């Protein structure tokens, strides 16, 4: 009966939830690595929203960062005390977003001008991670409004820097000693269209910056120079082929089941068509099954670079931007997995499955320190794409799951 009252109130706030999400979308929160000024403006708006609800305690744990105008990267934790104060249900979402990408590909609306169309809220950050962030707030708001004492203390954490490695975000919070081994950690930052998948494992990740150095020259006299662009492309294609052929293992526990080695970002080289580039920079994003050793893969990358250097006369520099070894998976019989499975079955009427993903989330940092963590939400997986959107129904229904976990 208690859950039904909460669910009914959440349903009645459907329009309010959509408006709150759109308010947050209008405030870009992009990392300085991607040309942004961090999360401070969004954090200020978020604090206004949280303070109006009446949480028992709200704390800031800002990390210093001289690269942004505020000199800090904000992290907010809001508590609603439960009957069992020592057992905490943490719902951890992130405020930062990725850049919009090519704006011309946004055909429904501009990235930071949210628009509702066919039950979907379009805008950068709508799904990643605005939907779950907003849903978690309204779950607690409904509990608080009805005067219900949650079974366990609910702690909502809104963190910075998730898209660039979490140094200023969840890693900073963990260093503050906020988390305990018995805490229940839910990271709603990934999922499936029907909410039937609970993620308990992630792949290792390796981000590479590859700089090819040749000799710049007029394009009409190519023999007097050394075309770094051509050599860089040839190396990238050879590396792509090598990694896929040498590390082909599949594990159906993960989605996708194989390791992925993707050439992604490319830096601008020269300003004119008639200049042969003397430097060329490209990047790889590799998500690797735990079966493989990252150092061995790095050796392959560097050996291939040395071969190209001998063959072409160019210099190829390999820089590791990010390297994370997959932690041990969350125990499928841990309390947070059990509670979440029961919640999904009772509220949604579906039996969820568990497994691993290729993407990286805050959950990995908890697994590394021995605290079980799960990733779950209901999403169409439009994150990082043009025309990213969040379904309003998902926003509402996920909020009910969060509330159920708190009171049941």
C-alpha cells in the first residue's frame, strides 16, 4: 500500500519531472578536456532543487581544478535518513556530459535547447545522465512528501568528471571515506530499453593518443617531405586489423561479447589543402575483455609503431590517456543485486538478467575497493549520439524503482 501511494504521487509529477530535466539540460556541464568549464553552474541549479525538497542533510565535496573558472569540480551528496541509518542505499549519477558533437546532425533540436516530441525529451545529457539524476531526486521527493520513513537511509550522490575518468568525481568521494563495505551501490548509468538487464561487470579500458611526426612540405613536392597524415592513417588501419585479429575472444556474458578497438577522435592537422601535414594525431578507444593483459596489448601497439618508424622514417608516439583494468565482478548473490532483481520483478513484472558491458561507469571504482555495485536503468542507449533523448515514461518508471528500493 505504501509503495502504491508513492507511485501514484510520482505519476502525478510526470510533467514536473520533465521540466526539471529540461532545466538541467539547458546548462552545459562539459569537462575542460573537451573545451568546457566544468559542472559548477549545473551544481548551483541542482542545489536549489535539492534544498527545496528538504533532505535531512546536503553536503558538498568539491575537488580542486585550476582549469575551470570556479577552480573546483563539485560533488553533492544529499541524505534522507531511514529506519536503519547505518545501511545506506546510494544512487550515484553524474552531472557532466559529453560535447554535442557536430551540431548539424542534431535534427530535432539544438543540443542545449531541450524539446519534447513523441514522449521523448531531446537534448545533450538527457539520457546520460540527466534521466536517472532527475528520477532519483523525485523518488526521494515522493517519499519525503508523504512522510514515509525509508527502510534504509538514501544517499543521492551527484558527481563530476565521470566522462573523463572520475578523478574529480567519484574517486574524490571515495577518498573522503564516505562508503562502507555493506553499502548498497546503484549506478543508473546504463541499461536496456525494457530495464531487464543488471550490469555487474565491466571490461578493461584503454584510451590511446597516437601522434605521427613526418615533415611538412608543399603538396606539389611530396618527395621533399614526409606525409604524416598518410602514415598515420596506414598505422591506424594496421593497428585496427592487428588488434582485432590477435584478440578475437568472445564472452557472451558481456554486451558486446568481444573486445572493441575503435579509432575515434582525430585532431586537426593543417589549415590548407595544399600543405602536406608534418604531424597527425588520432585516438583509439579500446574496451577489452578481462581475459587479456593490457600491458601485453600496449606492447603490441608500440612494436607496430616501431616497425612503421623503421619502414617509413616517421616518428610515432604512443600516449596512454586512460588505462583501467577491469575489477572483479560484483557477486550476483550480493544484497544489492538481490534487492534490485526483486524490485524489477515486483514493480515491472519482468525477470531481469545479469551480465557485463563494454562501457565504463562509476561502479568499477567500488568494485576495485571490494564494495558490490550494480548498474541499471531503462534507456534506449542514445548516449553520446546526436539527437540524444530520454523517454519521459522511463524517467517516471525508473523513479518508482528507486523509491521501492528505499522503502522495501
